[in-house]
């Protein structure tokens, strides 16, 4: 499989999609902290919600947490997002 990507000078689609999701998070983090997207993100990340029984739902937030773990970023609370938030704010 790697040989095919090397020959075609391309990369797996999953890597591109992961980068686009992280870019979307970067856009949300670069926005002012008093807009709905930021308020919802901070409320969701900082919430100490008890998990429900059964399989956890697949949602954008859980996917972003997985993506951030893969690249070495912490999304356990909003303090863990301060570095990416400053980086995203500098780009605007």
C-alpha cells in the first residue's frame, strides 16, 4: 500500500480528512471567545458529564479528541487548548 502512495505521490484520504478536521478546530479556536462556537466548545470540553451505558456515540468532538491525541495535543480541558488557540489566533 505504501508503495502505491509513493508511486502515485499521494497520501491516504484519511490523513487529509484528519488535517481538515484539525483545520476546522483551528478556525473555531481562532475566533473570539464570546461567540457561540467557542462557548459551545468550552462548555463541552470542560463538562464533567457522566458517560452513558453502551457504545459511545461517534461525534465530531470525539473524533477531534482522537485526532489531537494522534498529533500529541491534549483536549481534556480548555487549558489544554490554550496553545493551539494562541497559534490559531496568530494566523488571523
